[in-house]
């Protein structure tokens, strides 16, 4: 039964992402703003819903380890696998705004997180600081979107009501499908004798990032690499500033020493991705393959840790 539900979960993920990307792209055209802005905001927040659910519920239940390791694991997956696979499928030019603004912001907030957790906890005050950072980031996104409205074509492939319906139904299918995949993959892994710690750092983190992966792959195959890259980078920023900020504000987070190491790896992966995107202002298929191999190496390290 677990295998059948796993397959159903993947089908919901793939079809849901198809509708979600179509609706999001149409909404961007209707609002006359670049699809990358939609990717960095609506799509990024929507596909981060599973991480938000897992981490905030974990904080409410006092399971702080899960709240932090889930976010760090998901962000490493987003940077190396989501962007890496999209680049491997089709090397893409880097959007200049993502390169100048969002990738440096991603590195900065990851560095701030590393400094915060170095003493073994994230306090309630630090959580509030992260939430304030999220507010400033969103306000900056809105300002840029308003400035660029006149630069974008106004054609629209589907009516507004249908675009909104596609976004809501597609996101619901993506989240429900992701939950099915996480729960049933975990049960299958347990049946093979895999440890709960390894499952938490890999299957749960990967599973909650499946919406970003599938949505970005669908966007890339449709030629919308701006939405794909914006989704991955925007999700990482949202995960740290909002989800960890909200989790720490609810209940101060105590950090495992392993999570500090993982955050350091996350910081290195963010810098690596920025270097790839900066050189020749694009991410090539070869660089995408390097990202994927780096994640495989990280998973092997987790296995032997």
C-alpha cells in the first residue's frame, strides 16, 4: 500500500506543479510584473508550505531539533539539487536581479543564521529579528515589482479567475502529494532498517522540498528559468527568515552541534551557487552536474556521520 500511495503522491506533485506554474506565470502577465518576482514571492512561499508546517508544528511541540534540521536540510537540497537538476536539464542565463540582489541576500541570511546558532540556540529576540528581515525583504520585492510593471508584456494566456484557481488547486495538490511521498517513503525506509535520524535529515528534508523541485523542473521545461531559480532562492530566504523566525519566536530553538556543521555546509553551497551563476552570468549543465554530485557527497557524509 505504501508503494501505491508513494506513486499517487508523485503524480499529484507533478500535475499540481504543472497547474501551479501555469497559474503563476499567467498571474505575472496579468499583473505586468516579471515572472521572477512571482517566483521569489508567491511560488517560493507556496512551495515552502510543507517546511513551514513541519517546523512550526515541531516548535509548538517542543521538538526544536526537527524545526532547525528540516530547514537547513531543505535549503541545501534547494541550492544543490533543485537548481542543479534544472541547470542539468537546460543550462540557463541568470536573471540579473537574482544575481545582484537575491543570491547575496541568501548568502547574508545564511551567514546570519550561522552566527546565531553558533552558541547552540536561537533566542526569541533573534527570531523576531529574522521576521523583521522578512518584512523588509517582501517590501523590497513589492517596490521592485511596481517599478518594473511597465517593462513586461500584458498578454495573458488564461483568464485571471482560472489563473487563481490553477494556483490554489495546484498548490493544494503539490502539498498533499508531498505529504504522501514523505510519509510513505519514511515507512518504506523504516521497513529496510534505516535510522530515524538519517530519515529526518534526508527523506523529510527532501520530501518537504519536493514542491520546489517539481515546480522548478516544470518551469524550466516550459522555458521559464527565471521562475525556477527565483523559486529555489526565494524559498531558501523564506525558510530562514520566516519559518525559523516564526519557530524561534514561538519557542526558542536549541541547536545540535551537527546542525552548526550543516549550516556551514549550507553557507558554502550558497557561495558555490553564486560563483556558478556569476561566471558568464549563467549556470551551465556541467555546473548543474557538479551541484548534484556535491549533494550526493553530502548525503554520503550524513550516512557515515
